[in-house]
């Protein structure tokens, strides 16, 4: 049975990490883009403390699941399962009953330490972590606003250690945020040049994707085409681009660069509708367009991207994958999300409160001027 720490008492997670064999559960609302950065710090953590057995929780503790959850869960499970420093990954729950089963499974592991890093739904993460852990220690982040901390005071007071997020909100890039968090929790620092994971793609998969692109080029009667990978969708309307904008951009680019193969990326849950639009749109159906989704193998997505001349994407994981692979890209983001901007070989265009305030002509001009 867990007891609350004495008032004002903060347990020393760094001392715990330096002890003998330690079973650690790391919880966060992971997305693919998040893991590009968090993954670099988790890797550094296990290198700094080889005594740690690291398990990872990726469910985002939402009460209502989204249509894209299944696709994200599958992609994250495939990616994280390939990481040698991670022992086990708990999948995203499909429903409340599924979540109860996953919590029970985690509870049976009797973790020494649970750490959750959440910038939203912090109370839900805290409650879930506390329900998993009986005898071990629980550390986590708490919200920056006093009201949020007050209404959930009875939950947060049970934590053995916490980071108040209001002390971490001043940062230039998201990787600086994780540097702050991991430094405070674990005394782990990562050099700026190493704060993003580098994706490893097998030669076999690269050969398969090369053959796929070659077959598309033959289908559309293209010889050594320019290959442009376009992603106009995210998991939120305010980060999406409109279909009419996508159509306008494709027409502008095809006129300027007629020997171009356009690969339109889609999440699995939107693939059929995007495919139907591309095939039946009278203005673009005659162009060299292929609609793609990484339905079975997550690594097919970054592999295909790595074979393209240019990536154009809205504010989503695609821009971080492109950055990790050092692919030339144009990223369309909201001004409020500039701390999530991709790095490396990237040109960033900023909209106001929505990505679709960035016009197709502006993107086209950026392509021409690259």
C-alpha cells in the first residue's frame, strides 16, 4: 500500500538510479515526433545507468480514444521494439477495459520506480502511475497553473518527486525541454548535436522501396523523375492543410517540374479517402501521383522518404523523421509551435494559429528558391 511522502520531502531519483538493478517504467504521451527526441534521452539514460531495466508506457491517458490511435500504437510498437535499450513497451489501450488490463499487467511487474513526463492530462498520468505502483516510487511532472495543481492536490501530494512545468516553459526547442527534464530527474545531459535519434534503415527494406518507386515511375512513364513526398495531414485540423491547397501546390509544381512523381502520404485511417480524391479529381488525376501509407511496417515510411528529393509536410511527425534522416524538407508549422520546428536540412514556413494560413503559392515559391 502506497503512503504519501512526508510534507516537503522529495525523494532522490538520481540516488535510486545509481543503486542496484532497477526496474523503471517511463510513461509519456508519445508520438513518433516525440520519440525522435525523448528516445535520444532514454538511450542516454540507459547508457548512464546500465543497471536500469527500462520499460515504456505509450498510452496518452485519454478517456476518449481517437481514430488515429491504432495506427500510432502500431508504429510506435514496431519502432520501440527495435531499440535494444528498451525491455518492454505497453501498447495504447483500445478502450477502458483494455486499459484496465494493461494497468493490471504493469502492476504485476512491481516496478521500483515509475516516471511520467506529461505536458497534458498530468493528473490522469499521475493517477495511472500511482495505481500501477504499490511499494515503488513515483515521480512526475505537474501542471504550471496553480488551479490545476490545487484541484488535483490530493493526487500530486502522493508523488515522491515532481517537476513543476512552469519552471521549464522557457526553452528555444523541444529538445531543450527534455534536456531540462532528464537533467532534473536523472542528472542526464545530452549534447545538442545528439538530441535526436538517428533512424537505421535496413538494406533489404531500402531495396524494396527503391523497386516500389521504380515501378511507380514506369507506371507514369517517367525517366529519372524528381520525387516529392507531400504530407498535408496531422492529427488535428489546426495543423492540417486543405485539399484545395494540396491540389493547387501539385498543379503549380507539375507545371514547373513536369518530370515529377508526387507521393502523397496518409495515415492509415485516411488512406482510402485520400486515394479516392487523387484518383477521381479531374484536375490532377492525369498526373504522376501515388498515395502511400505505411500500413504494415513503420520503417517503410522513413525508408521511402529517404529516397525522395524533397519532403513537404505540415506540423507532424513526418518533419521530425525527415530531420532525423537529414532529408531536404519544407515544413509548415504554426507560429505557436516554433519550438517543435525541425532541424538539420529544413526550411520552415510559419502560419498564424493554423497551418492552412500558409498559402500554396508561398510553398511553391519556397520550392523554386531551394
